[in-house]
């Protein structure tokens, strides 16, 4: 039998034009949902051994070591990012290291769709659907947090800034909705920049 | 739209980022002694609620943040949050003392004992 | 008895530039003792007093009200009247109310503008369709004039509805009660107030109940802001604030007070001649005689005594209605407001006696209060007068929470598979 | 009807006389200038009447300046872009604008509804409560339709909206609402301290009333100062400036909605796809209200006639648009501000017949200026009435009389010829937003109005909004508020120097009597739009509607589209005088959002059509679509219901799919099923608490069906749970329950059984999951190349294995919801479509067919399996559906156990699940049909239970149904009657398992 056929949620969707930001689906990332207790030193040590990084414990932060990243999701939950091809290997290593320690590591690489937004207007666009104070200093590079976005649940990861590169994680079944939303709200005619220099109002 | 502050992860956000969980400090009788729960105890547990006008104690979940439950003290008239505290904790002493009506009755013994929730 | 209202009395008074109209109700000072006191001069309280006086000839009674009569939820709802519920006890009381509404203007000699223009409940999912079919069977066998209608009939009755079969929630049909409709909410309170007053009932406004005084296991009277009032029977009918009132007698109720919001649009010429309820998307729409579109939705989730809701709850409702009635996107919202609704554990009301002799409660109407006013007042008056639950009130007693005999109308919404 | 043109030869600060603009009003071609409002341009064309009033259909013209306008309501645009009830004073003129007047038929001049005016004596406030009661049926069929047709102002647009709307969230340290002098000062102070500031104004311009007021700032005209502040704020990195943006409401915790009219002034933007309106959801740490004040009309007889307007509006027409309100006017006032209007009219070359001032004496600075300009002042007088021209379409004079507070009627009056009146009864601070979220008001006797008092939110009011009418004080207040809002620690900013004239205090006038008994025929309008007169308010009092809320609701005063902006206080003043109380004793009605009406489109934003609510799609969704599947919504999911082929109806398709499963093999997309990983040393014990039945005894690698109740003892969910390892389970839930159950498990762990070491991770969407069901299922699997044993012995019923099917990683469960040999196979979602196709290929030779949810439901019903939500409705216990065996008697406690002991849940006569076979096997009972104890000629009939599921079973070639029937299990074999419309269907009670009772087919 031939190779397994791989099809992501947004495969085959049109590439939008006339948007204020570039959007595209990220398809080569593996994801592991990791549960454990941050104050369990054995757990933290085992994860460090398997991933080579200290899990971030400050809320809404992330950590990276090479091509592996860990996003803080909760006081006892992280999303581990890695190249999709290495997910199984990494999961096995994690499970081995965590044997006997109260924890749960699950491959969730297919559970979410990642849409990358790139450009100066990425935050403005997201602000049309999110009530987070995305223009505040709290949202620096590396910030990861869950949010209510438009009518769905999502996870936001600010990959880098100037210009902004932001990954928006949505559950796979909502990918089309999120894509449609970004196209409808990201049109250049609806470009709004908050603060900064503006046209002088008439008097 | 309320702004809610998560006691666990510190996230602050709109009420729609949180889930309201109703009155706080309701003990489940069946957990304590499943074989000896009277009809009245079960009714009180399922249905009877402190419906405070003013200072109220309630549960919230950080729905779009860390997913954890916590307690909050809120004024049901002005909507001001007076405090948040852990899901297994009692409110700050000053708020227990400020409570009125059914809540005052509820906290009376606990203030005397200073015990766990 | 007051002079009657009619086209002739209107013409007669016009001759004298309306200088000689009688007061619709007096403004009496409280007596020291009454045979019964109703707490709360909303629609339910006033109706209770009216039927106590009219049906049971108990006229030495008072209604005390902390603010102005009809100022609570009676004046803050979306005025929908219908009885097409699923559970037998609900059908009985709401249909009693609806049928009393039909003749209420003439009974009270006060036009409450009951308008049986029809209520349709849209079916927007297969599940909802099946659930309403069940309700339709139950209602038909209970003797209600209700029926399922097709999408074509829906469109004919409400031409502004979105009939695009490819929309997010296409209209699969509707459950229709042609004899449901709307009434003029304030007029219901005023009409009952005028009616009760003319039978001798003292309606005492701006009189707040501070506490219920007990004499052992019985009620002794009420401490009010206008002094002590002695009485052996107290009927508490105060919706949102009931917990606070009965607590003074040491009674607890399975009630939580939430904020229910509603709104109206600017007035426009008639576009909708029936009430449309879209339960899947949580939006209710009708058009008032003034031309305003009257919109209701769900409650805000948390306990709230402020009569002020949050924007998202309304936003959700409006978004749903823009999708269901596309013309309204270009109309404007004129006014929004909130009422404090008292919700029980099974979302059905409580009517009946309590553990305290002479203390009766009528509350927990949640979002169903306005439509039930005449029925509620009728059976509550009977319950108070006879000191036993009226047969229609009986299922709504407090003991149901001990027995597990819940009356849950939300069952049709239970979704899974 | 177009009369003399009112455009002045010069002047008009805002218009560009070089840019002519063409538009139509009621079909008449008119021209105006760029910069005009519709109100100014129509007036400039000599048209004074803009519409008809709500009740009496009286002709009405422009009264106000902006959003407070109550009379000049027009419809703008055509067809699907028609927008009713817009204030002509706010509509900015553009080329091609089409406006129509409202509430008139057949035309503005000749209006049949105006007959109401003739009978107005018979229809005072609240008249309809007293009549229309007989005969009863007439209300619905005659009276009400008549009333409805007459009411309602403008017409609705047609069809779907061609335009778009959107939302924007914003956060700031300081939100300044209103960009007049005080607001600009506040914004400047806050921005200087480095705060994030948003400043918005309802109008297209900054400056508020600066251009119409007297006094200088730093020696310059106020407008120069405004321009420099506007430039400074626009240039600042930390400020966002907005015009044409109304703060419509203030909610809990400083949540403020701003309504931005993006394209209304220039519809050519719409063609490019620009959103028409934008709703800003602003969360501000501090709110500063600089919303100014609105002028009050004065209640004199027939004060509603076209040509009678507010003094500030008249001034604005002259100075901003170069439009004269008429040929010759009088100014009627109780304060100094209106003198500026007289001066402005005079400066523009107009004729001011007189200033009529209710105050005695002419010793003020304002009076001196007027005298110097040659304007006559008549102190101590008031207008007692107006003389109409053209049948009420205008006026040709006013009657004036000496003013004495409290007099009931006037006897000696004189006449002044004029065709317009500029009136001013003082100013009301705009406190609406202050009150939206519970701010308290305090009565200011100097202003004779309410101004902000206490508030529990972080909000301040400044300038005229705070009742501060003095320029210097307003400016100082603005700066101070801005500094306080950001807690500026540095020394305060230097304040500009202000020069203004001293003002003489106003004298309240709420009601100006006419000759004769005031209410005999004369109308003193309080609420112009709703046609509420002073007499109506007094009538309400007489009739006992004493509370101000009663008066309001009885007369509808303050309930029009202006929400009482100009009428509220005047009404209170009239009520106070009528009852001998003070205005604060009368009380005040509640201000509710929005400040001014805003579009529903803006509230919906982009969440319309396909973005209205999300549709959840499974990994196989596109395949289902390509097969033209019928879909059904399950929660937000869309599931394939059935797959009709060409020429096949839904029923035929469903039957074909069912028979394929029974005789060959079928494939179902079950990806929506909830999946939750549960792991930890206490996982088994936790599951014992959650399910009614036992899970700690389940062996690793095996599956068990579980039932869940809520704490009330009612069924809420079910599904198959697998033990992956000793401390590790995978729970399946219903599709609709997936999210709810995961949250629920977390709640119990976090809040009740905190001692349990258990992690719960929902993984529903990680997996695509399919059922392969039918006698050939194993052969299909075998063909796919499993790398593990799938033989009947090696892989028995209720077992589970992980491995590969060909190249696809899978979890394979041998479970059955159809009673056939059946597997559920799960693969990571991105492999889902590939595996789906592979299974169809592999199954082709066995006749595999995809089946949808309806076939699934029939298959399970043939087997008597319940579906949560069909057989249960939130009031059904496990006993009711005959699953007593799944309710553990060994476990001390599990969720819902105690409630099952409540008397009613154990009582005799509960409805129990049974099967039904109709007497006529072709007759399918309808969904939800009720059985009755005995059939009667007509309702009511006593109901004893209802059908929960009903189908035609192609397997059995007859109808089958499941039902909950009172004491059903003890009535086996009994025949029940189901009265339908026009017939009674009879059906026999049977066991609910209709097919393969022994369960042999799934165990092969």
C-alpha cells in the first residue's frame, strides 16, 4: 500500500489577496499536550531531560531550545512544539522520562490548525475579534495565551515582533471559519491603525 | 461587561473569557457521608442559594486562560469585585465580616473557628 | 365603583378639556390592620389583590410596594403572551393566563391591548423541529389551538424573515400559536390597580417592607417604611428582590436573581405582525403598536441586582436577529434595559404556602412572568384565601424540590448524539 | 411648497461655496454646498417642513443642532440602502443624496393623518387605555391595525444589506468623550503624561461649541486654540482621535461602545468595500465625559411650528452654513447665551425683531452688546403663542405677554410679526452616559438642571457636561481631570489665559401660559416627537399616574427617538409646577443606553452570513459535500445525515444505507464523538465517581459502555470508555457533550475531589474516527493490511488495539452501535481523509457504502439502544430507560446517586422506555406523539407517555418506535392509542429491542 495521504484543514483553500496582513497555514509543526505539576521537581527535571528546556512557569510565556518550544497553557499544562516529523520520537522520550511520574503527554499535532499572520497590521486585525489589550507591552515576543477570538476558542503565540509574526492556533474543525473571518476582516479598505500619527480632525 | 481577574494565573479579561460557576462554598453532602444525606440536605445542596443583594461570594473559571476555578467576592449591585481567592479557600477575613444576610450566618462559625472552607 | 371608561366618557371629558377624570387609583395611607397584605405591586401582586377582592370578596386588603406600581419586571419585559409549553402544569397555568387575557380589557374596563397576533417559534435545527413536534402533540391533546407550520407559511406570516435555505440556520418550519400575542405591559398593571382600587383594595406605593414579623410559626404583620401593618396573611410577590424580603421571616428560597435584557428599535412602519421566537439563536422579535421592534434574548449568566446588563448578551441576540431578519441591519437600536428575574432551580415558578403559617410566596417566574400574570394572580388569590394550593398551583409548590418533582421546560433543548 | 431661499449671500464657516452638491428631498431637486448638513441645505432651499409628528401629524421643521433633533427626521437612501429616522441635522450632504420626509401620506403638505390633529381634543395622553375595548374582536382587526399604520415614523429598508460593518476592540488609559474645549484640555493633559488616550466626538469636527461661543483663549478665538490642540493630539503617538464617532453607552467596568459612522458622509467609500459603520468596544481605565450641554426649548402655545428652533441651532445655521432661519425673527430666552444668536443674526444681515427675555432688567453685558447692535430687548416678557401661516406650515408672528412666574393664563398680549423664533430655556448637561451604569445625579439650582453626582466607576465629567458653563472653569476642569486620570505627578501643565464676559443668571421658565385657559385648545409641546403636551402631563398627574415613571409611560413623554434629550427636564419642570413640588422631589427617569440610536448592523459587525456562528467541519467534510450529502447540525458540527444518489429521495437513501450495514458493510464518519484522555493514579476511582457503573474493574485494552447522570439523577451523557493502561483511560462522549463533559470532569477534580491525582485532556479533534459496520467489516479491515491480529478470537468484541492499517496509524475499537460486527477506527485527523478513501477503496468489492447519522439512528433503534437527547430529555433516569443494571449498587457514591433516592424519582407511575409496534406496519408514528389513557371526542385527553424515536425499519420492513410510557414495562402487549389530527394510531407495547435480541450478529 502506498504512503498515507496527509491533508490539513486548510489545504485547498484560496490564497487571499487584498489583505492588510499575510496569512498562511503552518503545516509542518508537531504538537504535544503535556500535563504535570510545575511544583513537582521530578516532573520538571524529567521534562528537562527529555526536551532540553526548562518548562516556562510564568503565565502566558514560552521557552525554546533549538527547534523545540514550550508554550505555557496553564499551571499544569504546556503545549510542546516541534517539527512534525520528530513528534513521535519526542513523545516517546518524554513518556520514558516521565515513567512513574504523575503526568500526561499526548500527541495533539492534528488537533489544531495554525494560521500565521505576518505584518504590521496583524494586531489591528486581531483586535477586530479579540478583547485582549494586544497593543500593550504585555504582548511581547514569546507571549502565548488562550483567548476568545471572534466566536471561537484560540491560542495566540507572538513569535516575533517588528514586523509582527503571530501564530493563531484554532481547533481544526474551526479552521475554515477562522480563515473566512480573517479574509472578511483583513481587507485593506477596513484598515484601522490605533494610536500613532493620524490625520488632523477638522475643526 | 465585567472585567474579571483570574486568581490563579493573573489573567485579566472580559467576563466572556471567564465562566461563571454560581454560588461559592456549597458543600456536597454525599462526598462527606454518602449514606446519611437527608432529603432536606440534598435539596439545600441542589437548589437553595444565597441570593445576596450586595456582597456575594461566587465561583468563576478562567475559561480562556489557565482553565482553573477560583473564588471571587463581588457586589451584585455595583458589580465591583472586592477580592478573588483560591477555590479551596475562605474569603479574606474582612470580607467575611462585611458579609450580610445569609452570608453573615454562613461565615459566623467559620470566623469563630478560622477553619478551612 | 369608578365611572366607566368608554368612547362616550372620553368624549364627555373632552368637552371640559379632560379636567374631570377621576384618579385611576387612590393614594391611601395604610390602615393598622388588613385581612391580607400583598407585598409587591407588580402585575402578579395587583392581579392577586384584584381576584381576592373580586372572586373571594376579600376587600380589607392592601398591596404594598416599595417603589411605583408596575415598576419592576411588569414594565420591563417584551410583552409576549403565549401558553404553548411542554409540561402539563405549565400548560395549565399559562393557558389559564392567556385565556383570561383575552377578556381582560373588558373585565377591567381598561384597554390592556391584548393583541392575539400569533406567536411562532422557529424550528432551525432538526432537533428543535422534533422537540416542537412533541410539544405540538402535547398541546393539541391538552386542547390548545396550536400547530406546526411550514417554511412557506412562516414566510407568509413574517415576510421579512430570512428564507435562504443555505443560511446558517435555515427555517425548517415553526410551531405556531395563533392566539398568542402581546399586550401593553404597563396597562396590565394599571388596569389591575384601577380594578383592585375600585373594589376597595389599598394600594400603598413608596412603602418598603423592612421585615416580616412572626409570631412563632405564624406571620404577625409587616414592618414597613410607613410603620407596622398587622395581618394574618402575607403574599409575597416581589420577583427579583424576593430573597431579601422572605429572609426576614427566616425563609430561604431556591432562587437566584439574574439580569434579563431587552431592547427596542426606532419606530418604523409595520413590517411584522406576529411574535417570532428563535430559540436556537436566542432572539425574540415583535413589533409594538408604536412601530418599535421589541427584542428579547437570554439572561446574563451571573447574579445581578443592578437592572443593568452586559453588552455581549445583547450583542449575541442582535447578531442572531440580523441574520434571521436581514432588514434590521439598517435600523437602529433606540433603547435597551434590564430587569431582575428570579430563577428557580428548574426555571419554573413557585406558587404556594410556606412552612410559616400565613406566609405565601409567588415567585420564580424567571422569563415567563408577564404572560402568566392573570393566571398567577387568579390561582394565588385562591391559594391565599383558602389556605391551600389551587389545583393549578399545586405542582408549583416548594415541596417539589425535596421530592425531585421538577417542572423543567428546558428539556426540549437537551441535545446530544 | 418651496418658499424663499434662506441662503445668506455670504458667510457659513463650514460650507465651500465653490463645491455645489445636488440632492433630492421628497423628489424635489435641490442644491447645497459641500459642508452642509441636510438640514441646512433643505432650509437653504426654502423648505421648512421636514416631516410630520408621531401622533397628531403636525408639520414640523428643524429645532436642534445635532443628535438632539426631534422633529427633522428623514429617510435617507433608496431600496436596500434606505435608512429611516435619521436626524437631518446630523446627515452630511453629499452629491446624489436622496432624502424623504416621513410619517405623512400622501405628501408632506397634504397629510391625511393630520386629521388626528383635528380630533386631538378627544385623544389626550393615554386615551387608548380608555376606549377601543368594544367589541373585543375589533381591537385586533380594526383598531390596532389602524393605530399601527398611523404610527411608526419611517419605512424599513428592503432586502439584504449590501454593505458591511465591523468591530474594533481598543484599550486606553483615558477615554475622552467629546472634543470640545474641556475634552481637548483633558486629552492634552493625559497625553502629556504619556497615557494612552482615545478622544472621540460625535460630529465631523473637533471643537464642540467653540465656534459659536464668546470668549478668547490666550487672546485668540477659541477655534484657533481648538485647531492647535487637534493638531497636537493627532500628531501624538499615544493618542487616537476619532470624529463622527458617538459614545453610545457606558457599561460595567468602563466598557464603552463607540459608534463610528465611517461612510455615511461619503457613500462612494461603500463601493470600495469600506465598512459602513464600525463599533468600537473600548475598555478604558478612566473615562472623562466632556459631552457638553443641550439647550432646552420653552413650552409656549404651538411652540412646535416650523420656524421655531433652539437659539444655538439658529446661530449654527447662520455662522456655520450661511443659512438664515427666516426673514425676520425673535429671540426668546431666559439666559445670556441666546443673545449671541441675536448678534449673529444681526451680523449676518438678518432682521431681529426683538429679544424677548423673561428676566427683568437690561443691565447685563449681553444686553449692552445687543443694544449696541441696535437690537430691541423686551425684558420681563414671554411668548404666549404663535400665529400660524400656511395652515401651520410656518408662523407669521408671535404673541407676547408680561411674564410672571406661576400665572395660570395671560390676559394682555401684544403681537410681533416674525417668521421664526430662536428660543433658549437654558442648558442641560449631557449626563446620559454618566447614568448608564448607575451614576447618581445632583440638581443644580443655578442651571436649573441635573449634573453628575457620585459614581462607582472611574469616570469624571468636565465642562458643560459637568454643569460648568464658564469657559475658564471648563478649561481648568478639563486639564485637572486629565491630570487626575493619569495621576500625573509632575507639576500641572500651564493653563492658557481665558477672557470671557460675565453672565447674568438664568431664570427658570418651564411653561409660558397663553391667553384663555392654557390647555383649552392650545398645545404647549414638551416632547415634540411624541406629541406630548404640558396638558397631557398634568392629566396624568390628575389621574394618579404620579410617579414620574408613570407619567412617562402613560403619556410616552421622553420615549421618542430622542429619548427625552430636550424634553426630559422641561417635563419635570412642568410636573413640579403642577404639583407644587421641587424638581428633585419629582424624581427623574432612568437614562438607558444608547445615547443616540445606532445601527443593528454595527452591533452584528462581520458576524453575519457564513460568519454568523461557526460551523465545525470534520476532516471528511469536503468529501461529504462532494457527495451532495444532506447535513444536520449537531451542536456547531455539521454531520452528514444521508447521501442520496441521483434520482433517490432521502428515505430511499437512508434505507439503502441501513441495508448496506445489515447485509454488507457501511462506513460512518464519527469524528465528532467526544474523546477525552484521563490519566493518573486515581483515574479509575475518579471514573467510578463519574459514571453510574463500575470502571475500576475494566481490564487494560478493553472497552466498556458507561452512563453519566448529573447531580439531579438525570442522564446527561453516555459513551464507551477504554482502558489504555492501568492509570490511563480514553473516554468517548456524545458529540454534543464533548466540550461540556471535559469541562465538567475538570470542575469535579478542581473543586470537589481535589485529592485525586488525575489529568484530563480533551483530544476530540486530534482524531478522525469512523465506524466500519456490517458482516463484511472484518474483511474490509483485513484488506487494509492491519499489522495486528483482527481475528474474532484475537480481537473480541469490546477490545481495543493500537497499530497500523497499511500506512495509517490507528486505534481500533471493536464496538457496535448497530448490532452488527463493527469496528471504530481512529487515525490522526490529517490522515482522516486518506484513510477514509482507503477504506472505501478496500470495501468496494464488498459493496461498502457510506451511511449518515439517520441510518445510524435507525440501526441503533432496531437494536433498542438509547440516544441521549432522544430517549432522554433531562428528566429521565437510568431506571426509566431500563438500564438499572448499569447503576452500581456497590459504589458508595457517584454523581447523581443520592438524587435517585428522591421520592418522585422512585415513584410508581414514572414513564418507562418500551418498544412500540403499530398495528399497521406501514404506519410510522410521528415524532413526539402522545399516547392517551382513553380516546375522547375532543381534547383535553389524559396523556400517558410519548414517542421518543420513530422510524421505518427497512431491516424489519415495518415501522418501529421507542416511547416513554407510564409504567410501560408492566404493560407489555397492551395496545395504546395515539390520537393524531384526524385519526388515532394504535400500537402495541413491546420490548424495545426489535432486532437480533440475542446479540449474535455483533459477536461473530
